[in-house]
C-alpha cells in the first residue's frame, strides 16, 4: 500500500464474499434509497443479517447523506444515494454520500471500510466512475477501502 498522503488512497479490490471475508472489527458500507426499502440485491442480505430498518428510518437522512448502525465491533453504513428504490442514483448524489461517509468515518474513528461494488449492479453507475470517485474522496485519509466482488 502506498503511504504517501498526497497519492491514491489505500484501496483494494478483492474477489470474495463481503460477509464471509470482512473481519469482525471492519466496518461495512453499501448504497440504499431514502425510502429504506431494501428488498433486493445485497441490500436484502444486509437487512437479513443486521436488521435495524426502524433505526435507520428514525435517523431521517436525506439523499447524499449516510445512515448507520452499530453492531458489535463494527459500523454498518448506508449511503443514501437516491430517493426511491426503483430510481438510479445521480452521480452528484453518489459523490455527496461518499463525502459524508468519509466524514463519519473520521468522526467515529473507523479505519477500514468493506463494501461491495457500490453504485454498480442495480444502480447502474459505471465501475470506473465508482472506483475514481472512491479513490478521489478518500485520498489523503488513513482509511482503508476494501471493495469486494464475486
């Protein structure tokens, strides 16, 4: 990993299962809609594993913000990237959510975030855009990003 603060962040893309491979103390992140209807894709797996739908709704977060849960030794971050579950996120809203995520991680002392290929799949953002956005927004931080794919 590169330790020069002015260069790219500590970013790893890892072939494997996010839930099986992320260590118990590593925080997790993924994208959802403001309506918090997580009925498909990896979001459904997050609901089954961590619950907390009412906790998330009570936080009343808007598009471009991040809701989160604390479960055991980790945080579970929910990037709110669109209004309604059937929408696709705007690139600007996705970027705002990433900025919010970085701020929360710095505030909470999170040093590792494990995530799927956020914004791709059902949300249809280009993977190159997602990679570039994550790298740019977390550049200069000590936060390690591990992006899992199967």
